[in-house]
């Protein structure tokens, strides 16, 4: 049987003991309230999860360690994936606090690259959803689907369904062609996505046939107004397949050879930074599709020899950042440095300082080489490494279920685990500030307790009624106004309850027949729940 534990934080706590004492004459009273989440561990390989009475969302209950050093502000954005089918309770996107509180939970289903972006100058949350996964699944290492965008009320504002008339692997069908790996909105009102086409190519240089089957992973820029591509780049049109570090062992249309494996695109002025996991290279490409320069994880490519500890392989999330000097940039990676779960070398948060244009006489220098020296993590797939506003950086370890926040000098200040090793993962993790007021109502449930609970100390033994309220995605609720009465037409305020975590449990006076709550932001009620008859 599952074991249940409560993580209650009791609020204060003056509560009316009868309905008559409060209805008719509003009093500035605070009802008993507490954080009502429960955690469930069923003794199997499924990681511990959180449950609520007013919501069916089941986020992970992460194991968290923190040193007390300063952390960046913001919430964690990540999607849970599951290779086993039983490693995590919910395969879904989540926004959570760094102290384990759920902020928002999305619908179950395969998602990727979940984060906050800006659309027309306004904040939105975006994610890819479809078939396939970034690391594993029926379509190993890629997928086909669409990108969804929601505003700060959680209304769907746009769906990007790329249609390129691709050739698909045998028995694979899809309505939309965007791949799992990239979905970045640019300042030019476009979005960058990866897309995997199945085609034939000459593989004789690898010991294969002249008409072998390969994946041609495309970089695509889409105009968000017209939904039409304005740029498409094919690596197969510019590079030889024998540059790959992936071993060729045969291919067909059902299982094409993934020689390039594009996993990130960034727009850089009028150019595109395109990363190839399987070539260990990153390319800067102009609008005409010409390769301007490339950097190689073994020998540095056009930039000359890499510094000590600056080599990388099987890397993800290549990103350029400006420096204070016009002829220098920072290039960062999540450097997996392995492609097999049996390898044990640690994955790193790598940053190189590059001189532009490339000059082997001024080779790259090492800026960061972050990994947890005490508890290193080896990630064979996926992963992210992002700078934070306070100088810290955040690393998501891809196919290993760990997230870590590093200080500016590489010290681990916060770490979390959300599944057992090898049984859960997330493609990328972001830490971003997010403010939202949902368009839908708060959710309210009223129930009767059968035994004394934490609130009995202040509610009185005559009060066995408890309310449970949550508002999925709301970030700015300060408290809830509680209304009660004999009917929906006679509701009067009982007082307020402080917001306690994702779901707030509060006491109700004996004899209550009808209940409603109103979410309070900036001192006023902004939205009310449904009326609940007890």
C-alpha cells in the first residue's frame, strides 16, 4: 500500500467556531490554514510524487540539497520524460519553485523544451509536443510535432504546425513536422525549429551502399505571422557523412542513419549557430546557407587548439553570448562527453571565449568547466547549461534526473533529483521569473475530516469541515477570501486564509452549507471559485 506523509505549514489562527458569529457582520479574521499537499511513495521504482484534493496534478517531490549560498530568483521550468513507463508519476511539463512547491502543471503527454519566451514583447510559455522523445522512445533521438504557446493567463495564443512534406520513416505518420530539439522565438518575430527528413545518400565512404537511408536534420526558421519557412538549411547539402563520429552499422527507411543529429539552433544577427551532436561540431551559417566558420570539439576547427579541459563531444545546447569586447564572444555547451550509459566520465557546463573572426593564433580560452566534483553526473543524452541573472548557472542533466545550480566559481549551491537514476529525464531545464493570473477559476473542494488533523488545534473539535483550494499556475495570490452561507444567494465573508503552497487547506465552521473562495492579489479579489454545496 502507498505510504502517505504530510508536509504542513500551519498558518495562524483565529477561526470563528460557528457560522452565526461571522455571517452578517464581516470581521477581520483569519481562518486556520495550512499547506495540504501529501507525498506518496508506493514502494516501487516510481519516484515520490505530490498529491492534492483540489487538483489531479501529480508533480515529483524532489530530493533537494542546498548550501545556503545565494540562488537566482525564478521558478524551474522542465518537462518530465520516462524511458521505463514507471519511473515518474506524470510525463508532463511543470513549473516548480526551488523549494519543491508546484506552481503550474500541464497536461500529460510527451513535451520538450518547456520555458518562458517573449512573443511580440509579451511573455509566453512554450513547449513542443508530439510523438517521439529527445532521448528515447519509438523515434529514438527525435520526433515530429508542434509548438504550443500560452500567454500569462494560460490561454493558448498560437500553435506552430510546420509542414514541409517530409519523407517519413516507414510506418511513421504525423500532421506536424517540428522536431523535439529546438523551438526558439527570435526578435524578428520568427521561430527556429529542427526538423528531421528521411532521405537517401551515398554511404560508400562508411562502408554502406550508394543509396543508403539517412536522417537529414534541418534547421528551419518560420515567420510567425505567415507560418511559412523563411530559411531552411540542410547539413547533407553542405557536408560529408563520413565526418560523423557515430558508427555506421547499416540503415533502411525504417531506421535511417542519424549521421549529423542537429540539436540546437540560435539566430546570431543575420547568421545561425547550428550544433551537431554527432559531428562534435558547431557551425555558423549565413542566410545563403554557407558555412562561415566551425568549431570542433577535438581539434578546435577554425579556431585552433582548444585549451586544457576545453575539449568536448556529443554536446548539447550551443549558445553564443556577447562580451564587453566587440571581437570576442562566449560559446557555452552542455558537454555530455559520452553517448553511452555505461560511460562514467562527468558531463560539464563548458564555456569557451572565442576571438572573431577565428584565428588559430588566438585560440579559445576556458571560461567555465563546471561539474559536481563530489557527486559527478554522466549524461549520455539531452542536457542544458544556462546562465542566470545573478551570475549563477543552471544545469539540467538530460537523461539523468538531476538539476544543479552552480555559483559563479563553479560551486554547487543547490541540487535536486526527481527520479531514480536511468528511470526519468528532462530535455532542458530553465530557471526563469514568471508572473501569471489564470483565466480559469480557482479549484475548491470541501470535505469532512474523520479524525483530528493539524488544524484541529485552532479550529476547535466541533469543526470537522475543511476547504481545499488551489489555482493552477497562479503566481501572485497572497490569500483567499472565504465566503459561506446557507445558499448561494446568502454568501457572506467569513474572513481570509493565507495562501499556503500550491494547495491551501483551511477550516470551516460547523454548520456551513455553501462555500466559495476568492483569490486575493494586490489587496483585491481577482477571481472566485465555483460555489460548492457541502
